[in-house]
């Protein structure tokens, strides 16, 4: 393939400058950045010295504490996120051009790196945007290093940058560690040492953060699923078919659900087909997180031993319902101007700026247009299709390096599908950005087997 006339390093610099410039325009349009309810929660946790607890991963709290805490400026962590995202995207886009993958490059640039959903979440005080980009960047370097059986300087720098966000900024990020473990097994001893030097300090920081920033009421992942689906199983059904046979949920479950002092009628009034939030966060709701630990244990046990299997069609329907609701970006997505509603509830010193400029009106108008047509601009179908295609192709051609990447994405998809208890689009953002690594994986033929 013919090489582009511009040197690769110079081209990378131009790509990075382009992405930084366009991200900066959006940052100006939404200054001081996009803020939502989860942003408010983590800001309040910092402001109150953790008297209020957001329940986010300890590493994400540490990130916000380090960059927002000293100056009380929300734009600082957001700008840093955008810089990381621009750097990681420029690296993968430049590699595509180095390999002559021009169609993949243009799609990845316009359809992913500059996509409204990616820019929106990268510029918001949510971990999802930087997690999605960092996951793609980390898996890209894992794939490339596995193929070459070595860690070069570029891979070392990019892994150093992406590993903490890909592993520790979201609860399901720990699944991405599988790729690092497989890479360690594939590398020679020198490569393993280099990988360990890059990864282990971040693991240590994450462990220290987890031990230092414990939560009074940790949310977890199993109990939210069990309690949310169990309450859904009790939803009123006019046909009354269950009542003629056996109870929909066990007697022990009913006793555990009402252990907090709220009757079933009150609890059922706060069941929503798309969000578990009313069951736990609404002031007038039943606050299921406040149930005694013994009651939570019973709800989990009965869910897996009785309730799930006696209501499996309803459970499967709920999983599909929430997944599709999220995929079509129907969940509550805060507008670019939402900082005006969030900042007054914080101790932040940030100011609302640039609201009357042409940049603001043009880009916010474009954002509103893409939200209106979100089935075109926001849905992650390309990434999901590439995961399936990648699994099939890498398996058929015995491409171990590519298969590792596709399997990790497959596990992430299974985890999100199985455990999501809110129809939030941002949970699927990593699949929207997946083409950044999956297009190279699918396009590139596997290396010949080593002797």
C-alpha cells in the first residue's frame, strides 16, 4: 500500500491538533462542560468530604478529587479527559493511515472520534466517555503487542495512559484486565516485566483508593439486579395466571422486601420498566438500598434459587427492553446547558461562559439535531455488528490476538446486557467506540504462527 507523503509522526501531530481544536470548540459551546445528576453526585462527594457518597468507583472519585478538589473548577477534569481522548483517538487513526486503511480512517474519524455521543460524553463529568475511548485504546495496544510479541515504546506510553481508565473508572472495567493477562502470557519475559511495570502501579493506586474511600452503603451489581427484577416480577397482571398455580416470588422474598417498613403496594408504585432509580433514590420511594443486610442476602439467594427461574420470560423481556431502550438513546441525556442547573447545588467556582456566541448556538443546534435523529447518529449497531463479525472471523482464521479483543468486547456486552438496571445509553458507549480497534482487527491478517 502506498504510504502517505507526510511522515507518520507529523501526521499524528496534525490529527491530534485537529481533534483538540474540534473538541475545544465543543468545550466552548458547553462551558464549563456537560454536567448531569451523576456529575452532581461526585462533585457533592468531593464538596462534602464524602459526607455525601455517590457510590462511584474509588478511582473515579480520586480522579475528580485530584483535579476538581483543589480549585473547585469542574472544567479542569473535563479538559483533561478531552486531552486524553484526543491523544488516544489520534494514535489509532494515525495507525490506520499508516496501514492504508483509508475507509476505516474516515469512518473512525467522522463516525466515532467526532460522533456527537462520543464528544458529548468525553466533555461531561461522567466516566463513560473516557472509559469508552480508553478501552478501545488499551485493547488496540494489547492486540498490536500480542501480534508482534513485544511492547514497543508507543505501546508502553499508550498503555500507561489508558489502563487506569479502562480498568478502574467503571465497575465492569475489570473485565478488560483479561486482555492484559493474556498479553502477559504471550509476551517473552522482558515484555512481561515491562507490562508489569506499566500496570501494577495503577493497580496499587486503585487498591489504595478502594481501601481509603469505602462506601457506607456499597451498591454492587448483583443486589441491584436481584431487587429490581424481583419487584418487576410482582407487577400487576390482570390474567392472574400465577395465582392459580404457585406464587410468583417466594414468601421469604416478600418478607425481605418489606423488611424496611414499606409494604408491597408502596414498593410496586415505584417500579419503572426502564430505571431502578425510583426504587432507591426517590425521596418518597422505598429506598431499597437501606434494607438490612440480612434482607438483601435473602433477596439475592431467593432470586437465584426460585424467583428467576419461575419468571424467566419476564426476566428475559426486561433485559431486552432495557438494552434496546439504552441503545436507542432514549434515556435521560442532560442537555449541553445543564450546568446551569447543576452548579448552584455545588461549591464549584466554575462560571457559565460563551452562551451567546455563534459557536454555542451552532454546535448546540447540531447536538439537538442529532438527538432528534438519534437512531442514525447515536445507536451503537455498527460496533455491535463488528463484535459479532470479529468473533466469527478471528475464530475462523485462528487469529489469537484478534480473538482476545473480540472476546473481551463479547464479555462486556454480556455483562451489560445481563446486569444493567437502567436504560442509560452511556453504558453502551464502549460498543459505539469499539470500531476504533475492531476495524484494524478485522482488516489485518493474522501474523504467521511462531515456530
